[in-house]
């Protein structure tokens, strides 16, 4: 089961002014990052990326190593 409290969220500003949103889960080592669209609100982009990340974590839990 995915524990949202373990997901770390980082907003990274690049040298050129662009921003990345990085999500990581330390226990599994899974990380996902996406360049943010400056024309869209960060909150909605974070929500969408979090949904994708949680689905990837759930799938990784179901897939045997």
C-alpha cells in the first residue's frame, strides 16, 4: 500500500529559470521528475504528477523483483 507521507516532493529551479518537480519514495527508490509548464499552476501539475507517481508505486508493489 502506498503511504503518501513517505513521498518526498522537491521543487528545483534550474539555471535557465525553468523548474522541475521531483517526487521520490525513499523505501522503493522510485523517483519521477517533470519540467513544469510556466503557464499552468504548480498545484495542479503537482496533483497530476502525484497521481501518476502513486500509480507507479502501486504497480511496482505488485510486480515481483
